[in-house]
């Protein structure tokens, strides 16, 4: 009897799985937008060569903007992934205006492989290969799918990251200052303010139309979309405070867009940083530093030192810039050429 019972449940479960996870192929994502209002459609999009990507389409009851939320470009950055899980669980399509496209885990192979920055199949960093290539390697095909299928049908594109397994990071919201797309730029700024983070970063935008965007949300900006990114979490942890911060940031943006109801409470004194500076690793070795993300540093200040494997000091690291540490390498191994510190000066 118990065996028979289990069998029925299994059959039922397989049936439900097929119903909700039917594969879709290229060109079919936009058709999900025309589906029945007030519904959530969960699908896997086929990327070829045995690879696929999860897409959740949440269509509200009232017409409105299409807001895309993307997590898991880097599979070791857990707070973005877990915050988006909360959004999937709590957004009620019956109370939603417009549509949400949620990509809960852009690189499942990186997530399940516990891979830092890179896709385990081809060793590429997904956030360096945009706009990607439909015929290319596993990473390039994910980028191509997002560039061709998701970004063009999005009004707002939000890509969420954090400090990866080896990065210490101060949470912030950021966008590109694309001055020849003023409507989108103003909206990006409005949504950044609404998110309610203490630190907010504006990157200069100098990309030519024929240059590869490399980054997911930069690709969206290049395509003329309102795009922004949230950064929260650090050092491979899944800290609840970071998950809370991201979830609140997303909700505040959706309230600002009038896609969900509610009111925005931003209690913090928002600080702005334009065009942060980067300090690169001068020589590979073991990195020692007492400086943390969020610390204020001055020009010339000793930030740490690098040794060889015998413990001999190879080089002291002095800051070339004044400002606040937005993120830094937070673990001992450093490789020449990597970004060691990102330092931003707060605009008064
Ligand atoms: Zn990332």
C-alpha cells in the first residue's frame, strides 16, 4: 500500500513538473508576455548542447512595463540569488501591474559547481562576454540568450550581484550615465534613489555602438534600456541582512514603477560616487590587508602588502586614491592584473 501511494505521488509530480517546466526555444520568450494575465509561467529555455536557462514570467492583471530581474550571473554570489527566490515566492500576479521577467539563476552550472566568477564548462566569466554568441561556448550562449531574447523585451533591466567568494564589498546600487538616452538615464537615477541604499555609484558611459558591452546591464544600456545593478553580499556568505537589503531594493523599485503597491521608506542619507578608481594587483602572491570594504582611505596610505610563498614581502600596497573602499579582494590569493581595490570618492 505505501509503495502504491508513493507511485501515484511520483506520477503526479512528474506531470506537474512537465506542465510547469516545458522547454521553450529561441524566439518564444516574448510569446510568454502575451499569455494569460495574472499568471506565473515557469519555463526552461533551451540553449543547445544540453544547456538551458530558467525563465519565470509573471504577468500582472493590469498592463504596464516589463521589468526584468536577473540573478546568478555569478553562481557564488548568494544574497542576490536568495533575494530573488523571495521575490518569486511573494509577488502576487493578481496584484501586479505590468510584467516581471525573472531569471533566478543565469548560470546554474556555476551555482551547482560552486564556481567563482567562471562557468565550469568553458572557464569564461559570463559578465565579460556580452553580447555573447548563439553558436559559441556555454557561457557565450547564456549571454546571447539574455541579449537577444530578454533585454529587447524589457523596459527595465536589473542585474544583481555581490562580492564573490573572495571579495569584500560595501552594498551599493549603480547605473551608467548614458547622456544620449536621457529618459532612460533619468529613470535609472529615479530607481536608484528609490532602492534606498546608502551608497550609489554612477559609471561613465563611453561605449561605442560597435564595441562589445561585456557586462549584462551595460548591454541593456547599449540597447537603449533603463538598466541598473545592485551589489550586496560578500565573501561567499548568504547573510540575511544582505538578502533583506536586496529584496527591499527590488520592492522599492517596483513601487517606484507603480507595478506593486506600497510606500518607499528611505531612512538613509544617500551618498553618491561618480566613476570610482581601481587599484590593480601589481604582482601575484599572498595578500595581507587590515582594510575592509567601507573604510575611508587617503592617498598614499598603506593598504597592505603582498608576499611570495616563502613569506618574503614582495611589495607594499599604497593607495593611489582617496575615498571609500567599495570592494576589495578579501582573501589571501591575488593574481597580477586583478582588481584589488575599488575606491570611490563621495560627491558632496
Ligand atoms: Zn557578480
